[in-house]
C-alpha cells in the first residue's frame, strides 16, 4: 500500500499516520479523548490497514475508500459515538471542499468573462472584484444561513431568493428624503456637509447623497419629489442673484428699473438652475459607487410641483436630459419618472400641462421619462400623499406599522416564484395548481420573514449613511449600537413572480394575449397571490406585498432549470426566457391598445411594483399626439406605471441619432454605435444584456393600432 488515489484521480504517497490523526480528532470531538486514546487510535488504524489490504489486495484504492473503512472499523469496534463524530467531520470536510470548488469555478468564470446578471455593472477590475465577492457571499449564505430546504428550492428553481449575495448584510432600495438632508445637512464619513446656499451646490449634494446611500444598499436610490425638494434652493438662488445684481449696480453706480432687474434675476436664476440640472445628470452617469463597480442605480420623480421654482426645476431637468451627454449620447441614469395628475398636468387647462408636453417630447428622443399615474384607483386613495416609483418599477406606500408615505421607505428584500413550473406540475388541473401555488407562497413568505429576522438585528453602525444620517422612517432616535428593527419594520418584503404567460399556456393551452378565458384565469391567479400577501401581512405584522418581478438574470435561469427538469415544451420552455411578470409575451402580435387593456388589470394587485411597455418600431419624432394617446390609454386602463420603448441607436463619435439597423454612422462613418434599450425598467446598452435578454429583445414585436 504505497499509493492512494486522490479525489482528482492523481496518485499520491500513502501515509497511514493520517488515518490515526483523523481517528484522534474523532475521539476528541466525541469527548472521549484521554491517555489511552492514542493507543486505541493506533490499534484501529492497524485494523483499517488489514481490511484495506484484504479487500484491495494491491489494487489502487481512493481516499473515499479509506474513509468508508474507518467508519466500518469504528462501528464494529463498538465506538458508535466516535463513528458519528467522524461522519460529521467527514461531511463538513466534504461541504468545505464542494463549496471551495463551486466558488473557484464561479471565480474562474467571472475572471474569464463579464458576468451579465446586472446590465448596470461594467467590466472594470473593480466590477470583477465585486462579482467575485458576491459569488463568495452567495456560497456562504447558501451553505450557512439559508435552511437546507430554502437552499434546495432556490437552486432547483422553485423560488429565487433575489440578491442572495446581499442576503444578510444590507437592504434593497430607498426613496430618499432629500428635503430633510439638504435642509439639515449630513455627514458621509469625512466631515459634516452644511445646507447648500445655491442651486448648483444643492444639485451636487443631491448626487453625492445618491452615491453615499448606494454604498450602504444593493438596490435603487430614488427621489420621490425632486422638483418640490429642489425648489427651495431655486428660491435661495433667486435671492442670491438679486443680491449680486443689486450690489453690482451699486458698485458701478448704475441704475435700472425694477422690471429690468426682475428680468435679469429670472434669467440668471434660470441659467444657474439649468447648469445645476445638467451637472446633476453628468454626475449620475460618471460618479461610481460600490468600489467603482457601477454608477448609482438612481431614479428621479417630478412633474407635480406647480410653484414657479418647482416648475423651473422640472423644465430645466427635462431640457438638460433632452440635450444628452457631451456628444449627444442618451443618459442611462437617472431613471426619470414623470408623475401625471389630473388638475396638475394631465389636461390642457392644467398649470403643468406644458411640462407634460415637454416630458413627452423628451421621451420621444431619449426613452425617458417613463410615466406614473397618481390617479390610478390604488394610488389616489392616499389623497395628497403622492405615490412615487423607482425606474425598475418598485413602489412603496401602504404601511401596517406606521405612516403611509413614500419618503424614507423602501423594499427590504424579495423572493420570486416560478409560475410556469407550477403550471407544468399541475398538468391542467386548476385545483392542483392553486394547491401548489399556496404551498409555494407559504414557503416564500416564511423565507422572507426569516430573512427579515436576520436583517432586523443589524445595527445602525452597519449603515453609516442610511441609518447614521436618519434616512429611514422612525430612525431618528436610534443610536449607533441599536438594532435597525424599529426603522425597517416600515419597509416592504415582497413576493415576486415571473412567467404568468407560460403558466397560463401550461394550464389552459393559451396565454392571456390569445384567449379571454386565459386572461380571466391570469387575473384570478395574480389577485389570489395578492390576497395571500395581504393575509400574511396581517399575520406577521409586516408589510408583505406582491411585486411584478423585474426579471433580468432570472428570466433565463428559471427557463434553463425547467428545460433540464421537464424538457422542451412548446409555448412554455421552448425559448431562452420566461415572459416578464404578467406581461403579454413580447412576440405576440397585438395592438398597443389591446396590450394596454390586457395588462392594466394586473397593476392594482402588484402593490410592491408594476410596469407595462409598448414597443414602437422607431422613435416617435414629432408625433407627440400619438404618444399622448398611448399614455392616456394607460391611465384609462388604471395602470400605475408605464413606458414606451423603441430602438435608440446613437453614434458615440458624433451623436447622430436614428441609426437602427445601421452598422456605421451615416454622418461620420464611425462603427462605434451605442444601442440603448430598456431592460427591466431601466436603460442599458445591448452589449451588456445577458443571452436570455438578448434573445427576448430580438423577438419584441412592435405594437401598432394607435
């Protein structure tokens, strides 16, 4: 017995003393190690060697063969307790090896090729380090924190624990209370920042706040009332401009009429505001967070402040966004959401209707803004407290533990359900489907509550900006060593879902874009899910809500797992992706108004977030009337949030637009074309899409009939 086969099939010198050492450790773990143990370990080792020689008789044997023989000898020798300790030790070593192997494989893949799970993460060295750390974190949480059943269901594809690599260290997203931070000042770790004294400083600090909080969270950062919150600093800027002008006139011993002074003050204030908004947009597309791995995933809501200062903020922001970046490229961030509200901006006689028209003009060129509907039946119930959205679709409002507000709250975490799999398993038996759905919902909700129990015990000092600067509702009185439970009970835990369309095909033979009966069944399924979330919210005393999952990486992952389990099923697993949330499949030939009418009913049930899209062949150009008709149709269908998509291909060298289908710029001949598309609510370039989303994008049918 000179050699042994290692686990990787390499031959290595056989060392019997390692057997003795392992048996010693087993005795020690079993609490029976004493002066005689060494002698017993040696005797047992000799017995193992005898049995190995008898069984293999000179033939090669492996590490696993030796370990099996040690277990046998311990049990036969009457050392059952020691054998159990040895088995546990052996399993731990196996787990460590497997985890290390899986992790190294994941790291090798990341180093070799950019991970495209998140189209907002680039290919820089910092981005790769972030991805490697996420892979290590994910492995840790799967092996050490999730229950075995939770880990199995996640890996198998019954559910998907979103953002698993951030499971127990942070929260998802936040609607940041900008007004409070600018008014009171803040500290992002290197000294105090006082309240700004002009609009440019206010805009610069607004960008810094987004970046600072992004470093404490893994999800989106948003301002719910950007025009209102910045209006204060436009007023301060106006007084500053007036003071400068009057002092200058006095120094030069010049006079001017009050009317002329007012005009000049207005002009200078407007110019400063425009420059501030332009710089804000530039900052959010260049100012990286998360160790330089990505720019803040930012969203801005505006459109409903009717004061002159608030209107100026909105107008200047929209014009700066329309102008684009340095060479005319479209800004990827911030996600821009224009809030629509009757009596404010939705009718021609409304004071901000001109801003709505401008917002549509900008969207026809830049894809943003998207549009949220304050008067939707599930949004207007909050009265003057406007509901705001994040660009990806996230929404917070209802609160079983305190004020029903948007500012200072966000999503804590969410877990998505694989609806197509449940449909396949039910095999057209609706009763069985609902039984499986309820079981899965119970499991997902309990997993979210377990995650919350993990999150709530984190401390204020773990979140130096988010909690240290009192961004969250009810965090005002928390001290550094306090847990964050008092604050985050106001956040939301969300159950998500993907692939309603494919689920309906499995249950009825048709998706909801093909059959009215399937549409009725789809509404029934999603309303049932919302009802179960509401019941769970009351049971647990937490804000458990339903979200139409923004499936980016998940879209292809669920499909791949289901193909492995069930094979290729026409209409269900025969594509590289599952259809996003409750959407009608992208390849379905349907008019814009038909799609809006079908998807509208689902928005009311997805209280944690929702969005619907209409796809156009090309940029609408000056056809604002047709664009507005689509937006109004969304409002009439009781949608909460909607967007209009089209290919946005721009030359990076000269800024030429409208290059869809062109390999080279038609003006300067450059081949460096930025091909921007919307993905799960926000924008990215096609080169950052993963394979499943690339396949989905290529099949997007255009919607006509407006």
